C-alpha cells in the first residue's frame, strides 16, 4: 500500500515507480485521499498550513483504514533509531484491531546502509540532499539535527507522527 497523499515530492513518486519496476513488484496499490472529503476539507490543498493533524488525517490516516480492511496484520518500516516514541518500538504490536509488524525496529542506520549496498538498492534521491526521513513536501525539510533523522519533519511544530502509528484513542480529533 502506497498512501498517495497528493502532497509527495515528485522524487518520491519517481522513486516509488523505480522500486516497483526494478524489484518487479506486483499488486502495489496507491491509495489517495477520498476526493469528496478532500474537496470539502482541503479544497485549496492548504490545510497543512493551519492544521497539520487534520491534513495527515485526511491524506493518510483515513485512507489507510479501508485499505487495510480484510487484513489481520500490516508491516511497517519504522525503526527505533528514528528516535522519539519510536525508541521503544516493539517488533510486534496489536493496535486498532490488527497486528502491526515492525521487522526493522532493531535496525540501525548502519544496518539500513549495509542492506542497501548489499542488495544494490537505489536510495531515495532526497536522502543525498539531507532528508533522512521523507514525508509530504510542505511538512518535510532537510534534517536540522544530524543525530535526529526525523528533525526535518513538521519542523517548528510539536508534531512528530502523522497519526498512522498512534492508537485511535490517542489521535487528535480533527473531523
């Protein structure tokens, strides 16, 4: 599942397409936000300026829920070295009625680099430009702290997660 928020960097979309082709991936589903909701809640695609939580809910959290219907588990790419709440990330979780598997939880940045080299995998082009963690373009800057890979995400805000990996009860009520 690729959440096509409509706000990705063009490089992210190109990278997705490159991985699909290079790895021979089949069945990759790009899931956009509900167009009716988007037109009502974010008609000018400016919601990120006034309410980043609502923007993430509209473009990520709400589209993912129906995409996961019928699945008893899903796999994430989260890692502890990303810091913050992720530092205590378990390999297995049960949240929102399904299992969440975090197979890379124990990996270090060096482990990721080694696997990329060993498997001759391409890197996201923005990594070389100082973006170790990449989200939507309006809310992602190059990392300001080399020890915190997510320091460029929602820079200047208290926000550190989009809401996908937060229990329903802990998510801000945005609409």
